[in-house]
């Protein structure tokens, strides 16, 4: 059973290392792979899919929660944002809270470490599947549609993968390498916040103008402060492009589920947005 759960890449490497495979490759007279190019040298891609969790969840989650409060306080203090209707405000915050939070983690230089989560064995998966099948579906549920149990996020936690965490850490390292200033962070946050491409927005032109103003202010600041670095503005825009790979569900699972459980982030954001932080 343990052999069945081994990495597929390793199994594939063993097949390629068999005697029959070597004979066939020799018969084809094909050049062998260059040194350092084999599966072991490249590293097993299955590692990127392994599930991880925070090494010190109390410390990291507390820091992330403080950054979220500071982020929403920053949003509330933007006068142009306050002039928007409440439903427009909520739509913007729901769509960008995760990128803004990661920018805040970079600004506050929040470090965190992860550990590999224990994967359930094949026997545990079989028993869990059988137990779920023993419970009848709730009254009124559509036939053939899976039942996820009580309310709270559709089942148990889904820890993020190592690849997803590496994307977040790579973004933080990129920001720290640029030594972004407080004003630059503010202009970057304004560009992220005022996204006119969201479906359902009514004040599209107004929001587009605010995003353009944030970009122009960032450009002018860079030209004034970093006169010798003509590529800095382009580097900061690369930071914005990297934010698109940040998944809000991954951020919620990593930093908020360990302390508040399967809470609806939209409801929590609405409550925090309407409160005086």
C-alpha cells in the first residue's frame, strides 16, 4: 500500500532506468541526456503539490490579522473611496483584499514558515469515503449531488500547496529586494484597489480615473526620488503583475482558517468595512 502512494515521478524514473529501457535506447542510438538533466536533478514536481501549513500559526495568523486591519483602515481613509456607494466599495474590497493583504505583509516585512501537512493514508481515504456514503443526503437535496456536511465552507480544511506558498514568498522577496518605500506602497495599493475591470461596477469611468491617477502619482514619485533608476517604474509594475497569481482562497486558508475556522470572508470584510477600525 505504501508503494502505491509513492511519487509518480519517481516511479517513472525507475521505469526509465530499467534494463529493457536501456537496451531499447541503445538500439535507437540516441544521445543520452546531459548530466544534471534527469528527473532527480530537476526535482520532483510532486513537491509543489504537497500540502503545507504554518509552522507557527498563532504568530503568523496574528500578524496577518493585524495587517488586514491596517489594510482596511488604509482603504477607509482614502477620500475618493468613501465617495463611492457602499455596494461599490464592498465589490472593490472583496476583489482585492488578498492582493492588498500580501502588499501589507511585504510592507511590514512579515516572515512565516510552513511545514508539510500529513497526507491521509489510502486506508483513511477509503474509510472516510465510506462514512460519508453512509449518511443520507439532506432533505431537499438534489439527487446525485454531493453533500458537504454542515455549513462552514463545504467540508474540512484544504491546506494550500507548497507551490502556492512559494508564489507568495517569491512575491515578498521581490518586494523586499526593491526596498519599496511607504509612498510607493500606497500608490501600488491605490492601483490595486481601484480596478475598473470588475463586473458589476457602476462607476467604472470614475474608478478608472482613480487608478490612472495612482499610476501617474507613482510614476512622478519614482522619477523624482529615483532619478538614476529609469527602470524602477517598470519593476514596480512587475510587482503588480505578480499579484495576479495570488489566490484569495489560499490566503484565507493559510492565515485565517487556523484562528477563525470556516468563516465567510465576504461577511467578515463587510463587517470590518462598516466598522470604525
